[in-house]
């Protein structure tokens, strides 16, 4: 894969700029899926990527060698959202069938269920793990957000919401955000039962929240909504810094976006299958890539790397085209 050599070079000579972003193209693609990719996650400290697909498979990839290490089928329960735990071959995933035990802790190493998490009574639409502790948070169409410890079957906390919730921990695990109904509510992870310590407005956008995420440094937050808006907020003051607009997806699709590792750019899917990139500093669109797909792809930026990945009916790794950057690299 083109990214192997590139990753060694970027540590030395390349930082992410608009020019590099504009040069990015698909360097590698896996087209052996029999359904749309519904979720994916990079492990924070290894080179692993995990995907979940509508073909009821969970797949583990080693990004450094561009190989699929393992495919595990979840035919009985189906699979929807997937996240790594701190261990690079252990994941938590949500099922599509049967809500009573809709969350499962799975060892990819030996394909064994380590724990079932019981509490939700409808589809889980949001899943976020705390990177510093063995806890995670899930939001469901049953209008609850549950807080969990990976070591216990039953939830450690329950918050009721009035709508479809999007929830996420910040990188430090100190706070978490829950978005619904045109607002983002901020909670102290240690005192969540006292209610939100702050509430941020989305400027009148009351459409369903899809995804909420923090930048790596915790200073920014992004939120996507079902009407095709991507909002970027100051996560301390709640100031709405910019809003980007894309074509909304269908009623059952999720619009996903991701910060670049330095927090300077946002990339997002679109309801017409395209991918867009914006500068957080200027608020302007800096790149776009058209598609023949009809749904927004899931999208994640690889940690600390000049690469992002999109998932639709295939899994695509996007890297800079070095031939377009020859003059730039020479100047460095």
C-alpha cells in the first residue's frame, strides 16, 4: 500500500496542509464486502482498524501492511456499531437483532464473547469508549443513554433523553457530551447524576443528532445532524464556530464526520456519497471527492497519520499522491 512508505516520510517532512489534503486519493481499496460498511474504528496505539458491515461481518485490518487479518461473522445477532477497547483485538459492538443484549464484548483473537451488556430496549445508535478507563457510553432509540463498566453486565448509570441521542467521551475521559433536540449537553463523568454542567445551542438546528466527536486536544467538538449540517463548536465555551452543509442522507442513514489529528480540518461524507473537507480556521471548503454512491460513507481519520478511511460498499484508504507533491517535498 502507498501509505507504508508515506507514513515514514510524513513523520519527518510532511504536515497536513490544504495542498496535501487536495492531493489525497484512494491508495488501496477492499471491495469484498457484500453489504454497506456501517461502522469502523482505529485502535489508538496499534496499527489496527476494525469494521462492521451489513453483511453481518466484523473485520480486523492491519493498516501498516494493508491486510485483512480476520473476518468474524455475527449472523445470529447482526452487527451495527463497533469500537475497540484498549486491547487491540477486543471490541465492543452493537447488534441489529434482539435488543435485550444489544451490546457485546468480543475477543477477535479467539472469537469468544467475554461479556453481554443488558439494558437497552431498542437499536443502539451511538457508542463511545473512554480511552483512559474501562468504561463506555451508549445511546439508543429507546431514548436512554447508558454508562457502562466493561467488567459489569449491568449499566452503571442511566440518563433519559427526548430524542435520538449522539454521545461521546472527550479524550481525557473527564467529560462526555450528549446531543439531541438542537442542543449539546455537557456532563462531568464523575458527577453526571447531577445533570449537565453546561448546555450548548446549535443555532436553531433541531434536526436529529447523528454523530458527536471531540478533537484530539479536546478543544473542539463536531456534531452532524440529519438535515446535512456539520457543526463545529468550541467545547469549553460552547461557541458555534462554523457550520458546513452537505446533502442530507436518507432517513435510515447516518452522516459521519471526523477531525484530522491536528484538529485543523474536518472531513465528512454526504448524502450523495461524496466526501468533503473544510478548514476549521477559515471555515471554507478546501477539497471534495465525488462519488457514484447514494449514501454517506462512514469516515475516520487515522490517528497521527496522513490518511483517512471511508467505508461504503467498499473500504477505501485515502493517502496523498506523492507525485503531486514533489515540489512541496523538495521545498521541505
